[in-house]
């Protein structure tokens, strides 16, 4: 007969591990994403920059993280073009991280309003601050899930089935 802790571990594994098994490896946003955004922000051309970008608010992002991240990827392309940041290393790594986050969160989208234009236009700095905050939150959530999943798997593998 299965003991209670094993049943709880199995439920945790089935409920959390399987749909988000990718997260057991390395979180896609990683601290590197935050560092890249800081680098991009430091390359702001001048104080009179008027670049405005469609930026979801916290509630919109939580309801539709993948859709929101997809819009932020498009807006990041606009920003890098407007700010003439052509450093291939920075742009490639930034888009790789943002697209991974977008792809990992696809199953979480619900009731998304089509069109990035539904988001409020914000200055480039507010856009970057929000994106930075979302990457940090994603890293925290992903790291927590990694710890819970690994802990559950360790308990599951060391527990007797009888």
C-alpha cells in the first residue's frame, strides 16, 4: 500500500513536474537576461529619447504571459532599432532568452486580447523596467519550482513503495 508522503509526492510530480518538466533544467530567463537588459538600458542614446513601446501591465502579463512576452519581443526589436544597438552578441542572446520565456509560458495564456496595441504605450525605460521585473519574477518562480520538483523527486526515489 502506498504511504501518504509517496502519494503526495506522486501528486506533486504529476501536477507540477510533467507540465513544467523543462524548468527542472536551467530557467530560461536566468540572471543573464537581467544583465542584458541592464546593458541595453545603459546604451540609451540621450535624455530626450521619445521611444514609446506597448507595455503590458502586471495583470495583463499574469493573464497572458506568453502573448505579453511575444509583444515585448516585437517591441524590443523596435527599441534596439531606434537606439541603434547593433551588437549581435547582445541582441541574439536577448532574443533567445525572451523567446524561451515566451515558449515556456504558452500553456498559461488565458483570455488574451489580440494585438499588442491593446497595451498602454510607455517610455522605453518603463518598458525595460517592467520587462526586467518580469524576468526576475520568472527566475524566482522557476527556481522555486525546480527546488520543489527536485525535492519531491528525491523523496519519491528514496521512499519504499511497500
